[in-house]
C-alpha cells in the first residue's frame, strides 16, 4: 500500500509528504502457532516461512509477570523447555521486526 499525507495549514495552503510504501506484515504473523497445546515439557513455536531479521520471545504467567525473555535466531521452529513451569495458563509474546503477536498456552 502506498501512502502520503496532505498537510493543510491554517491559511489554507497545502503541501504533500513523500510517498511511502507499507507492507501488510500482520498476515505473516497470523501463520505463527504453538504446538502441542496443552503441553507438558516442551512447546514448539512454529514460525513457518516467516522471514525476519530480529525476533524476541517473552513468556508471562497469567498474572502478567515476565518469566523468560530470549532473542530468536532466524529459524522456523523454536522449541521451548517449559518443564520448570507450574501447571497453568501462560502468554507467549512474539515480537518480530517490531510487530507483535500474543499466543496463549497451557502447561499440564
């Protein structure tokens, strides 16, 4: 999608910004999923064919407390060891090149 701004001053004069291109990256993140869910020992973050330069995973408990934070290499499958977590509900926040997605999972 191409965008530019039309700036109108109080005296009625107009000016246009430069045209920029924005890609819909949200669709890429829609294909990201966790498996298995619920899980006992390991949960896999499947990024499919998502390409990125920088990614970070953050895991929160149901109270919103951060439990783990890690940088992610450019890979399509990220196994996470959750053996030490108590049984319950968790939120995994994935941030890829500045775009975020939250995924919920259950530890049995």
